C-alpha cells in the first residue's frame, strides 16, 4: 500500500495503527444494499421497477465528477480524457474491509460483476477493463448506453456506500456521437434520479455560473423539494480572485435540505505528473484551513467531510426505506409464485404424466361445475357469469318473450270467419265448431318451436364460453391438451344438444296432437260465446257501425302485436261482385243464346264470405277468446318444460358425465407424452421464473435477517438537526450504537437503533461464500 495508502487512511480516519475510532456508520446496512445489488443484478431487467438505495453522481462534462469519485476511493481507476469518458452507468459499490493485523499482501481490490471471481489488485487494470467493457457494448465512437457496469471495490480506505457514475451532461455532439446525444444522456440520468430511493449528488464546478448549473437544474426537476439532493462544488481553488462560494455552501442561493460540500480537485497537470491522491487530499486540507472564508466552513468542505456526509445520509436513507423495500419485494414475489405455478414442474416419468393429466382433467371439470352452480372462487362483481347467465336466458329472454306474444296477432277477422264457414260445410253454424279452433290453435302452438330451439342454442353458446373461462393454470402449459379437450368438450355438448332438441320438438308435438279442451283452466265453449256476446253488445253501444262498417274489437284480448308471419290463410280476395264480373267477362259463350234462358255466372276460383252477420261477429270474438285461453295454457307448459329439458339433457348431463368423457377419450397411456408436450418457450420461461423466485427469496431472507436491527425502535428522545449532514442529531451519550434518527419529514416517531457488531455479523457471515 505504501505511503499513499497510509496517508489516505490518516485523512479518512481509517488507519488501523491509530486508535480505533467509533464504528463506521455505514458498516451496518449499506453492505446489505451492496449484497442486494449483487443478488438482484442477474434479474435486473425483470425487476426494473424495484429501486435500491444508492447515490447517483450527476454533472456536466469536465465538472470534476471523476476526480470526486477517485478521491472517495483513494485510487486512480476511472477513464480520463478531454471528451466524454463515462459512456455507460458505472455502479460503484464501496465496501470497507478493515485490514487485519495478521493479514499479508494487498488489502484492497476491485471485482466486476461481469467477471465474477476475478479480483483486480492493479487499479490501472480496472480502468482498462472499464474502457474495454464500454467499447464491447457501445463501440469505439462516443456513443452511450444505459446498460450498467457493476464494480465492487473492497478497501480499508473507503466508507461503505453505493455510487452510480452517470455520463456527463453534454451540449454539442463530438466525433461520431448521434445528434440527439444530449437528449439521450438527460433521459438516462432522469431515469436514475427520479427514483425515490436515489440520493442525488449534483456536482457543479465553481469556475462556472453555479446558478445555472445543469446538475442542479436536473436535480431540482427530479427532486422538487430538494430533500434528497446533495450539492458538491468542485474546483474551489481556481475561482476568480476576490470571489468565493460561501453563500452556495451555506445554501443561501439554491437551498438543499442535505446541504453542500466544497472540494478541491486534482488538475489535469496533477494527473499527468502522477500526483497522488494523498498529496491532493493534503493540499485540499491546507487550502481550506488557510483560506480566510472557508476555514470558518470546514464542516462544509473537503473530501473526507463529503465521504462522511454521504455515508451517513445513505445509511439513514437505507434504514428508512428497507421496510418498504421488503414489502415491495414480497408483493413482487406473490406474482412470481403465481406465474411459477402456471408453469409447474418439469415432468420426468410416465407415472407423473398420468397423475398430472388426471389432475388437470379433474380440476377442469370441477371448475366447470362450480361455474355452472355459482360456486366459482372468482365471482365477478361487474357482470353475470356462469350459471347466472343461463338463468337469465331462461327467465328474462325465453319466458318474457313468450309472454309478449298474442296468438291472434297474425289472424284477421276474415281469416277466422272463413275457417268457421269452411268447418260448417252445408250447414249454418249455431256454435263455435271444434275443427277450426283446433286448426287455428295448432298453428299458434307450432310457433313455440323456434323460440325453444333458440333458447337451447343460447345455452349451448354459454356452456362453450364457460369451458374457455374455467381453464386451469396447469392447462396453460399444454396447448395440445387444451385443443384436444376443446374438441372432446365441443363434441360432447353437440351430442347433448340433439336429445334436448328432440325433447323440445316432442313437447310441441304433444301439445299439438291432443287439444285438451277439458283442461280446468280452459275457458270453454259456452263461456266464450257468452263473453263474446257481451263484448259485441258493448262495442255496438259505444260505436254503432254503419252499413258499410264492421265493428273492430279493441282493448283487452284484442290488442295485437306483429309476429312477422303472414296469414295462415293467404291473401284476401276482392269483393264478390268484382270477382263475379271478372269471371263473366272471362267466360266465353256457355251455350247458344236464347231469349228465354237465364245464364248464371261461373264461380270464381277463390271464394270469400261476402256479408258479415252479427252471428259471424260473435263467433269471431269467441274464437279469439278460446285461442288466447288455450294458448296461455300451452305457453305456460312450454315455459316450464323447455328449460327443464335443456337442463336435463345438456347442462346437468355435462356436469355429470364430462369427466368420464375426458377420461375415455384422453386418459390413455399412449397419449400421455403427446398431450403433455410443452412448447420450448414454456421451459425457458419456467427456468427464468424459477431463477427470479430464487433471487427474490434470497433477497427477502437477507432483509428478514437484519430486520430486527434495522427497524426503528421506540424512543422518546428528542433529536435536533445536524447542520453538517442535514440529518437529525444523535444523543451524545449513545456510545454503543450508531447514529439513529429519522428524517424531519418522517411520519414515524420511532428512532432506528442497531449495533454495528450485529450488522457486521449478519453481513460478513455470508460475504466470502457469496462474493459479488
């Protein structure tokens, strides 16, 4: 390590030969975050929404970002140049590893995530690897990428923290850089610093206009309240003579809750002359101590002060967000477990195949029956589903549609009168004949067949929808099995439709074959004629018809609706006289004309009754009363029996026998391998999801191990504000614990407190076994 390392130790207060200082604040939970970074890195793309606590370093090109980071590490390891040097985010995990007295050799090294197990003891090799890894991703031009490089540095000369070095803000493209390079870099920076778990380290050079600093402007855009931004003012030693950054350091120009720290950077000449960081830190210390303005602001100046401030702020920030982080990981784990269940385990033996197939078939049929019976665990609150939809079809569509039908809506008075006269033959009708009534009522009963068939098809469609909705999670793995099950189910339902269809036809035919006029609910002939006469008389009294008018019954039974079926008796003929005249003109000489012979007109091909008598009017009204009465009896029977037929032959038959059909058609040993064949992408997704599950489980376990130490403990202590860090103060008599507090805007009154030894024990017990 030489003189440089010893000097850095002295300046940062980490020299092992000096009396042991109080435990480093960040030695407790910051290593936990470092470890979480390592664990979550392999699945970072899948956990993009989970943000770990870290410090993002933001600044324009040549603002001194690299010098600040190297000073915090105490070694030269970052690429240098006059153009853009940081072209990919560099996640820098600093881990304080105190040198043991019996340890031989070098005590500090770097290790890249993309080169696990390979330690770099030569920090110039680290710089070279950063350059080469950058070029492997973005080429040799000056392009940028948001793919991170992860580097862990273990050293006794650093304090625990996680830093992200982001590309410097640039204005003008250089070399082969794309024209939108500024927009790309700003988008990359904002993606990091907008995360609530990110502390922003805004680096601004003192030899430029600090009020218009790009870093501070972007930080203000991402952190509106300034509660998680630390300002760093670099190059204080080269400000114009007679000027200083006192007001900025005190937060009087652009206030930041976490305050500012001023530092002195190594110049390019110092770097070229290989001036050591230890010499630079010593020069910085003398500069601030001897400066007439800054010597009164030593708590706001210097790399050591910045390191302690960052360490403390990050420590408290981590302690505050870890419980929420654990809850977020647990929430994500629930989704991963659910997804993992859909993929199941890889199937090894034929015996396992049989068990899995039978289990899938059984659970599918159970889910189908539960949906029909309304016992599904996933009941919707937005719309009807399952058996409720079938019930709606029966009651709100089928039954109500039949109730709205008037059996006389497609029969006019002439049709009924013609049917009655045809039934009387040579005699005049004294009563309503049975034959025309039965003919007319059968025709109306036949109209009920189509609605019954439509109801059956509606229920069939609903069962098909339910079959797709009750797909089990295991079934998603096997698309061929899913298709074969659809085929079996479709044929099974179609087979069930046929007997239901025949039963509905039989019900209609039964009603048509026997007109039961003895039904106690039937109006009857005598009562119908009596009511018809009363109705006729009342209509004559309220509206006496003229010689050329026929009374038209209205209201009550006679309100008609359009069914859309043409008259069962065809079109009407014209008046008898017109027909007779046309017939006479069409008829040739019937016989030789003689003066004494009266010639009759030939009857027309179509004859209709000519005169409407009072008796005819009564008979028509009575016939309509009888039709409506008997149709209502049949309608109620059909409304009751058609749903029963559909339930018996289709719905309940499916519930009872679908599982047997599946077993007979699909549960065959020679089909196991074919039906349970997984697509290649399922195996890949299972492997990825399993890896994600293992990573989350490991991360949650780590958080649970430190939970008792990290979570706030009840305390009634009143804490004041620490002006050096922007954090509340710690009671001075708490020597056995590290700085314990909450942010001023915390909603909790608890003060987090834990011992360094327990946190170190929890972290270091797995440190060497897991590595990076």
